[in-house]
C-alpha cells in the first residue's frame, strides 16, 4: 500500500512538472520573436505584451 501511495505522489509531481515546463516553453517560443534584428523597440514591446497576455490567459483557463 505504501508503494502505491509513493507511486501516486511521484506521478502527480511528474504531471505538475511537465505542465509548468510546457507553459515556460510556450512563453520562450513566443518571446523568440522579440529577438529579431529587424524589429523595432515598439514592436518588441508589443509582442512581449501579447506573449504575457497569452500565457496569463492560458494559465487562468487551465
């Protein structure tokens, strides 16, 4: 019975870890667009704001 309890806890931690890492990967992928050499400062700020709003909305919906 103890083994099942520990296995369940480990499984939950794995799901939480992959959920958090997925959110971070989405944010990193979104922010890559702000690193282009041809984008202006205002454009980079705009994309950054969109990325933050997208991530916040995704976290709130889940």
